[in-house]
C-alpha cells in the first residue's frame, strides 16, 4: 500500500490551504523523524491547523527529544541569538559565541532544521526559513512557552560578547588564530583601532 496514502495527502493539502511555507515546514518536520516518519505524520496531521500549531510542535519535539542527552546550550537561547543579531553570524561564529564545539552546535540546530536554513559551509550564516517564524516566536500569545523576549535576548547576547572580549582583552594582540597569516593579522589589528574595534573586526573576519 503506498505511503503516504491518497487520503493523507488530501488531508495535508487541506491543512496547507495553499501555503507553501506550511507544506515545506511540515514535510521537513516529518522527514526529521527518520524511521518514525509514519507515526509523526499521523500525529501531526491530527494536531495542525495552520502554522502556529506546526511551529509549536516543532519546538516541543526539539526541546523534549526522545532519549536526548542534555545540551550545554539552551536551544531557545540559540534561536534568540539568530532572531536578535542584526547581521547574521556564520555558523562557526555562532558556535564560538556559545562556546560550543561546532559538531555539538550542529546537533542542536538540526533538531529544528525544519524551520531553519542551515548552511553546508560553516562560514555561511544561519537563517530563519520564513519571517512568519519570527512573528510567531516574538508574540507571546502565539508561542506561549517558546516566546522569545527580544529585549532580554539582546542583553544576553551583549553579555556573551562582553565576556568573550574581556577574556581575550589582554591577549588580543598576541592572539594567533590557526591559519592566519601575518598579513591578515595586520589587516585586522591596525594602528588607531580601539581594542573593542579590533576585537569586533577580528571576530567578523574569522
């Protein structure tokens, strides 16, 4: 018997109501379940009517995954950073900001890959799949426990940058990232730059 059945496809079409974002997010979310895709599809079809319930289920599964090990970094803090940082950071820099090894950071992001555009190249930034997710996450009446307070997250991100800056302040001009040439270092740390300016430039160059 073909799967999904024609009845299931008709139901999915009705729920999508012509929304490409709903359909693509739904399909990616179900695909993440691997061998349990059949069960997740049936469960999701029963509960979804529009994007908000779909987003809620994505984050419910991501924050309470079956048999998942505890993460050093809270998933919602990562989402908050993606929402609040004005110029999206490369994947590797996001991991650096949270002081998490890149493979572990990828494992966290992959739990919500149905709502993110995660690059293959870690020098490229992570983006939200659609702006509707930002609206959902920043409206408490819609996202509930998954609400992102932008003001609070701006403060959290600023503190993370400040902590990293203070940690490396005294070693800034001796800092030698692997693979950097002397020419590159001269381009980054130039005479006349303040220490914060130099640090920010080093971080953005990385």
